């Protein structure tokens, strides 16, 4: 089975609530869904659902601590997505530079 890890990361980050949740979690270091919900304008149940999406994309990890699950950010999938996007941007930069050079080149003599 082929997986698209970068696609999963980008899909997870497409939602503004998940991006905000990831930011809050990164600032906190580690937090439960209850703590995260207190810092966001969404319910605890919504936070849990968003955390499930982020966890499926590999962006967060949860570890049981007593009766609660504490979540933490995993930066590796973000780094992989950033590298993929940077490589894509570099490819487009090369193509656009070639078009620019062709457009600015003096006309060939016949």
C-alpha cells in the first residue's frame, strides 16, 4: 500500500482549528484534550476529533498518563512536508528562470 505522508500532513493542516490546536500544543509542550479545549474556542469533543486527525497524520502523539492522554507535537512530519514543498518550489523557480531567459534572449538571426 502506498501512503502519501506529506499529503496526509497537508490535509490535516488544511483546517484552521487544527493549525491553532497544533500551535497551542507546541507552546504547551504536552497537554490533555481538556487543557487544550480550555485554550481554544471549541469543545473538548471537537478537540479530541481534531487530535485524532493530527495523530493519524503523524503530527501529534498521545501517551496515557493516569486517566488522561497527554499529547505532544511530532515535528518530523512537518519537516518532511517542508522539505517536499521547498523542493517543489525550487523546481518551479528553475522552470520560471528558463522561461524568463528565453523571453529576454535576443531574437535569433535568420
